[in-house]
C-alpha cells in the first residue's frame, strides 16, 4: 500500500477491526458478539490461507537450496517428499488426517520422531543445568538452592534424603516462585496492552512501514 | 459519570470489566500526555538494557565473518494473543535488518506462524528497499520453517548447525521448544540474544543466551532502538500503570487484612 | 532528499539528475578516503588506493538508511502523518546553525569562508522540496560536508582570489568583511538575558505555525520565519538578533581563536574537509545571497533555543528531531552521556537557561570537543552531540585510540580491522582515527580484509564466540549424556535399586482434580482438550490416560478436542473402547477459536475428526452445559488461553493436566483459583491416583519413577560438579 | 502387521534421532527433515480439513446466498494470495491489516482479563496472622513482596540516578534487587521442574525401545 490513501485505508481497517473485537471484552451485546464471531471466523480462514501462502515460501526456499546444491540439499529433497506424501495421501481420502494412511504416518513416523527430538532436551537440560547453576553471585546462589530443592523435591528419592523436601518444594512453588512469575506476567501484560493499544491507535503500523 | 456507569450496567458490564475499561481509558490520556511531553523534549532516563546495546556488535560480527545473522521470530502469530510478542520480535528484526543490510551481513529470518510471515517479509523488504545506494548486501531471506513449534525448532537447529550462523537473535513467543534452539546455539558456539515473556521459557533463555530480554523488556525494543516520543511515552505509561497496580494491590491487601 | 554533489541543491529522492544544474546524482558522488584523500566510488567501504576504511558519510540518502545509523538514530523514514512543516523546520535549523559555525570559523581564517553561505541557500527552501523529509536535517549538513570533501585538493590550491570572480559577486564582500568583526563585537558584550527574551518572543510569534508539536516546533520553525522577516521588513531587527545569539556566537568564534596562530595541521585539514569545492560554480540567485547575512543570527538563535529546549533531540535526528525526542541513557551504560565530573565550560553554563539543558548531557561532549589540540573543530561541530547518542563511544574529550584487537577466529589479533558497522556508521573518533593513522598501517590491513571478504564463508574457520559469561561453556556433553543414559537405563535392569520406589510426594492440586472428578455423576459431560503435541506425548500420555480411565469408569460422556493441530490425532491413539466419546477434532485459531467456543460448541470452528460434528453432542450446546473442562497441555500459553478466553466467559470449572515443565508457571493460575485442579507430569499422575484411591502397581511405572529419581540425582551431581569445576578454575587462576 | 512394521520403523527413527548424541550426522539430519516434512504436511491437511473446507468452501458451494458474508474473507484470501504476484504484492497488506487488528484486540483483551485482572486479584491476600496463623501470613507476605518487587524489577524510566517521580533512587535500587532475587527463584524452580519433564520424555522413549519393541514381536 503505497501513498497516503493506501496507508490510511490500511490503518483504518486495523483500527476498526480491532475495536469491534475488543469491545466485546467489556460489554455483553449479542449483536456485537455476532460481529466479533464473524470477524474471528474470517481471521481463522485467513490464517489457514496464510499457511497455504507459506507453503509456497517453503517450496521456494528448499527448491532454491536444491537448485544451488547448497550443503545438505538432499535433505531438503526428503523434506519436500515427506511433505508431499502426507498432503497427497490426506487429500486423496475424504477423512483427511483421520484417514488410515495419514494416521499411520502420524502414529509411527511423526509422533516418535517428534517425541525423540524432544527427548534430546533431557540432555540439553542436563548440560544447561551444568552451566546455569553456577554460584557467581547471591542471585545465582539463590537460584542454585531453589533449583536443588525443587529438583529433588519432585522425586521419591528426595523424600528419602529429607522428609520435608516435598513441602519445601511446594512452598517455593506456591509462594516465592509464584510471586516472581506473577511479577513477570503482570509486567508483560502491561507491556502487551500498550503494544496492542499502539497498534489500535494507529501509532505503530508495522505493516505499512 | 453515573450515566456512564448505568450505561455499562445496562450493557451487562461487570465491575471487573468496568475496572479494566477504566484502566484502559486512563491509559489513553496518559499516553497522549506523555507523548506530548516527549515531543516537547522532556528528558527521560532509560534503564540500560545490554541486549539492545550489544546487538550491533553481533551484526558487526556477521559483517566481519560474512556469515549470516539468524533472527527467529518465535512461534507466535499476529492474529492471536501472542501478537504483542510477535510484533516486538518484528520491530527488533526490522532494526537488525537495516543494520545488517547496511553492513553487508547476510540475514536469515525464520518464522513459524504463517500469519507472521507476510509481516516479517514486509518489514525485511522495507529495510531492503531503503538500503544504501550501491550496497552489496544480499536481500534478507525470510523463511517459514514449519507451522508446528517443535518442527520449527528442529528447522532452526538445522539452520544453526548447517549454515554457519554468525549470531542468533531470538525474540518473540517461545514455548518449551526454545531450549532445542538455544542449546544448539551453545553447542555451535553461536552468540545469542534471546527474549520472551513466558516465565517457563525465560529460565532457559537465561541459561543459554549471552544477552537476555526478560519479559516486557522485549516490548521496549522500539523505544531503545528507534526512539520515538510515542515509544518512550508508552514506556512511561507502562511504569505508571505499574505503580497503579502496586497501589491497587497494597490497598487491597490492607483492606483484606484489617 | 538527494543533494546534488555539484551544486548542493536538494532534489527529490530517486531523481536521477539535479534539477538545478543537471549534474548526475547519486552515482556521481565520490567518497574521499580520509587517510589518503583518493576519491572512491561510494559503494566502496575501503579505499581503493590505500585501503583505509572509508566513512561513507553521505552516499546517496545514506542518512535515511536504517542501517547506517547508531542505536539511537531512527530506522524508519519519516511517517507521512507527521506534519510536513515541523520536521523540515526542525531539520533545517540545525544544519543551518552548523553552517554558521563553519561559516564563522572559516571566516576568521580565510576569505574562502564567504563561500559558506552556499550551504544555507537550501535552508529557506520551499517545503515541497523537503516534503516530509524528516532526516533532511543531519543528512543536510553532512551532505554539504560530503559535497565539499572530494575536490579538497583544488579547494586548497586555488587561492581565494580565483574564486571571487566565478563565485561571489561583490555583494559578498561586505558580508565577509563584516561577519568576523560583527562576531567580535558580540563577543564583547555577553548577556544571555537578551537571548532568553528574544528566544521567548520568537517562540511566541511562530506559535500558530505548528500545533502538533507544542514547545519545540516553534524553535524549529524560527530559522525560516525570522529570516524572511529580517530581509523583508525592518533591517533593525538584525541588530537584536546578533545579541540574543551571543553566547553561542562567542562559543563558535572562540573555538578557532583559542589555538595559537601558528595552527596545528589538524584544524587545517579539517577546514579543507568542509570547504565546498563546488562553491565556485554555485551562483545562487542574487536575492538568496542577500539573505546570507541575516541568516546567521536567526539560526544562531535557533541554536540557543536548541540548547535550552531539546538538547540531544535535534541530535536525535530526523523524525525524532522533528518531534523533539529526548533521551538520556543511564550512566552505567553510556559513559558518553554520564560524566558528572566532566565540567561544563563557563560559556555553556552561562547559556543554560532554566535548567532546560542538562549539563551532564552536553558538558562532556562539548568540553571535550572544544579543546583545540584535537583534530579540529569540524569534527567538533556536530559530533559533540552525535556523540551523546553514540552509546559508549565517546571518551570525554580525547580521541579514543581503542583499537580493539579482534578476539574472533581468523581475524584474531588484527587490530581495528574491519569494524564494518563503524565504517558504515562512523563515529567522529573513527574518522579522526582514520585521519590520524599513518597510511602505512592501513594497506596490509586493508588487503587482509579484502582477501577475507573475498573468501567464501565455508572456507572460514568458525571464529571464537564473543566472550561472555559461562553461558558460553558447552558443559560436558559427553559426560552428561553418558551419566544420564546410565542413570535412566540402570533401573530397568536393577529394579528396586533406588530408595523411595514410587512413593510419590503428595500434591494438593492433583488431589483437587481427583476430588472434582469424583464429584461427577454418570451422564455428566466432560470436555477433554488435548492441547499438547507429539513432542511431549511420552510425558503427558501417561497422566492423561490415568485421568481418562477414571472418567471412563465414572461413565461420564467425554467430548474430545484439541487446540493444537495434532491434539485430536493424539487423542485418537487412546483406547476408547466402551467409552461415551465424541472427537470434535481440531479447534483452529488458538484463543480466537476458544473465544468462539464460548459462544457455542456447534458454532465453533470444530470440524470433527474423521467425521462431521453432530449437532449438540450429548445435548451439549455451549460450554456451560459441560460439568468440567479438562485441558491436557504442555505449554503455559495454552493454559493462559483457556483461562483468559474461556475462564473469563464461562462458569464451568477448568482443570489441567500439564507437563511438569510448566507447573511453576501455571501455579499462579491454580493459586488464583482459575484452575480447579492441576496434575503435573508423571508424579502428578501418581498423586492423582493416590487421591482417587487407586494406585499404580505396574512394574513399568515403578521403574520409570526410579529412573526419574536416579536421573535427578545425576543432574544434581552435575550441578555440583559444575560449581566445583568453576570455583576450582577460579582458585587456581588466583594462585598463578 | 502394519503395526509391527510401524513399531520397528518408529524404533529405527528413534535411534536415528538419538544418534545426534554422537554429534551432528546424516542419519539425524535425515530424520529431522523427515519430521519437519510430515509436520508441515499434517498442518496443511488440518488447515484444509478443519478450516478451509468446512468454513469457506462448503458453505459457499452449498448455499452461497445464505453465506454471502463469506465473500469478504474470500476476497481477503485472494488479496493475501496476491502476494505471490509482484504486481498484487502490496495489496496483500489489507488482509494483513485485518489480522493485525484482530490480533491487537485479542492481545489487549487477553492481557487485561486473562493476566492482569486475575493475577492482581490473586495477589491480594490477607497478611493478618489472626486469620490463618503466622505461617500463612508470612507466606502471603512473601508472595506479595515477591510479586511487587519482581514487577518493579522491570522499571524502565526514571532509573539512572533519578528515582521515579517521588520514589527515591535508593529505594528503587533495593526494591528492584529484591525483585531480581525473586525472579531468580522462579527461574530456578522452573528450570528444575523442567528437568523433571524432559527426563520423563527420555525415559519414555527408552521405555518404548525396551518394552514396546519386544512386545510388538510377541504379538
């Protein structure tokens, strides 16, 4: 959208949509609710279309990789093949993702792969813990103590070491830890409100910049 | 005032809703006022945030090594409640794009949510279009890795492992998949700046990133990197809302206790 | 705005040729090497002849580029919404003042200075030329400087005499003659009282011009306004104007005069730098030249105002300047700004009106730059404030020779090589350094980097990371992996090895869920949302199964759905034989979807899983017909959505089965009663079982918990080990 | 049969991924890309089967008159897809603006009613020992102090010498320091409980290899 008109049009759309959706948080009005529902429906549809658009981006970037024989281009080939297979199988069967073929792939390829990649986190967490709990300052010392208590407080063996450790863990989780988390959540909420407002007021217009 | 209250009642607004509405309505004039003050040049001291300060160093590193800088915008979109985080990421990315283009450092931007993709492309494109005459930098590459968080993380791991990334910036919405990327960054010895608002992720951002943006700090990128009166003003509003919340809580506690 | 390198006229962006003199724009301009003076094509970052870093001060539109700016400079072009007049007014006045500074300095050193008025010609330029060009301001004078740079040589060679004929008509004579002495005369009587008064007055009369930007814009406006007035009506007005500007004028004059007549080379070359070679050709329309004399006062006064009002703002550049943005960064980060001890020159002090200006902001920079012995005033003129905005760059006064050695990879040890960012966004020190460095050093450095830049990235060794805290250590991946696998596998072969077995610690939230499930009646409907992805299925399947079995036993109807795309698929993997279950499928749109769900289940985006959704399954039309909502989630976000979008709209209690990873983050929601129950991970599942009476006897589960215990021990051990290693290293380091 | 094959394929893929522990290697990269591919494919299917088909195509095909409003999202979708074409590229911003509006509103609403309000209310606890005894009172005090100090840790403006408004700088310093501690406590706790969750994943996968695999053979 070049030009003043384009920009103001775009901004107008953003603002009006936003207000129509936002107002429902404050007033209960069936008509407004209906309007909001419609808008949200549209947004969901658009999000789905955006994914279709995104597929082209994916195709493009991997095609480029393959074309230029960039390092590891065969993997891109595999990626596209896997993607294509799932899509074709799914579209062939009216049940889509629930179709036997797709659910089979889901159950025996996607789930185990994803679960295992995630299981790697166990090792990542371990080596991160090795680093993160260094006692460098009072802060990190506090972090260390809390970490150890919660770490051991969760498992039976912790009980064997110190009977009350579970209670200690629960107390930490329900009071100091909750307090810290709340501070972060509250602050982030304030920040989010202002970012949202800036967009709705047309102050920030990332899309027309 | 009474008529307003009646109006709210009739429209089925609960006290809490009314309260929030008031808070929202208080915010607007505050924002306007502070913006005016900022335009008038009111001096404001900002708490230093290293991440914003050091990002140039990272970009310079990209320029020196000729290796790409990777910016991850997280798994958030722009049509859901994670919009704020995503926008924060985009703002930050826009700045990095500008500088990396000018310094000739290649830039790779990865997103997970398809709705964020077009916005990221627009921002990168804008930086690219307004590049310095005759700059030989490559156009920033904006990629949709995968719409699914873990798949996205896997894709980013692949980028970090395979594309010799010079610096890794991750700002936006991140879930438990963050550690996959963060720790890979550590293992590939890639300098990292990371930020998010999810306490669950922050613990690991803290543990894996060289420079951290904790919680609302990510929303401040505009004010720190590309200060405009409105940006500073909204930070100040934020701080005063903070005070407001504190007062509410304290008063509440006192009333509750006695 | 593109400025013609030939005549300095401002042309619209993108125009290929100057509409004043027809000179080719952009490509025509050259970057002069600060160290050897050879002209280079602007796209060069390093000089072709000597290889020194080029500071591309003003390649086409450089200043509008986000990239070329420091942290504090704007990364976006001016927004159309911003009123045209303001930015342009503001933008014009600084450069103007700068011209003046140069004008003055030039003036009392050599007649050439008279040519200086040239730059000013674009000050009173009609708005449309500058339309919405927020950053015209800095670019503006930098442009002049730049336009000036290339033909430096001729500039020197040509004696002023030659220029007279081509350049300035006799008209200029008086101007040139009087200027210095005018300055001197002001220098005599210093009263800033007048200054304040005048400033105020000017403010008031230009008030109407701009409403948007209250107190600053007037000042921004002034340069243009009063000038016209001055020329048009009363000549008298020229008298007061000089006085009101005095302090600055003095300051300006003072600078060049301090150094002993036998001047150091530095100022000399500096002066060359600023002399617009083009000046000869540029014969502005006569009336413009008439304007020349009055201009100084106007802009001076603008400066005074600037100092009073927004200090750094203008420095802030472009948009910000226009809007009067001001930022002072906190000391610890930006030494440049905060040098409390740096004392402000008396004249500056005298300038300071009612506290409007912050000494700590202006003091060090000015104080530093004003000392004559460093390479000259020119750098001083703007850099003084540019510095303020350049985090951590400026050491007070002296040119920092911080030639940091590359600590990274191949460039290891190379000093001051390839600071590209700086090259693109040069700080005065950078340029100063470039100038002061002997060209001898630069060559091999330069060819080293040209070589490096030439090389393909793949051939480069991975450089060491930017040194930071221990975050950078990679830990002991091998040891970690080994220990962990051992700990996890051991119990499989030696069950019962770990003390504690599967006696899980009690968990109130889990028991809360158990009791709320107990309270359900057969025929009630429960909505179970599978909001996790396959990644965490190994952790969440188990507790989910425990609870679901419980629900099945109670004979309640179960509605399945998922807010993660894979959710329903995961749900379908469970054993549903004999259960009253309908899989509503994936609910797209995250919280948007949940919002809709509150409006009614059938109306929502639920499309069913492998079959359409029946209208009102189990007679459920809206969420309020459901007795319990149970979400199985692996991310705090999901819980937030349910709590925010659904919990705020519907009274039905919401309970959650979550990954242990997010328990601390989700706790607040349970603590604030937004969650009726909370089961976290395997242990939570066990706790739930205890709460609901039954308890797992499966050998597999016991072993799993033992493995968990053991692994936790190992990690606790690793943490301790890490600290031992760390402190050991430090102690050893201390001894040696 | 298909289950047996499936189980063994799953096991194979599991091992391929674990091979990453020996360092980045082709087997791992292969598995990884296979996963990304299937994940994208699955997402596309869902986008089609649970959104586009039921919410856009079917209604428009079956009863266009009744669902004429869907013409709008259809148009917006076309504009969005227009981004593929350079000529229409810019028009793609309109649907973007629409999405952004919805998103901003949801962000505000969510933050206000999902986080700000409930978390504030929940922090208002009695610190009167008479009610729940000293233990509860002190715990609540800790909670409140933690919340407020952590909230203030993020203070942006008014720092650097000057306190905020009337609040003296010294107090701010101490108060924010306290907040930092609480944040560290949160981080420590979260970190530790995440360790738990991740280990469960690892154990689960190994259990799969050790239990399910042989079981599948017995069947």
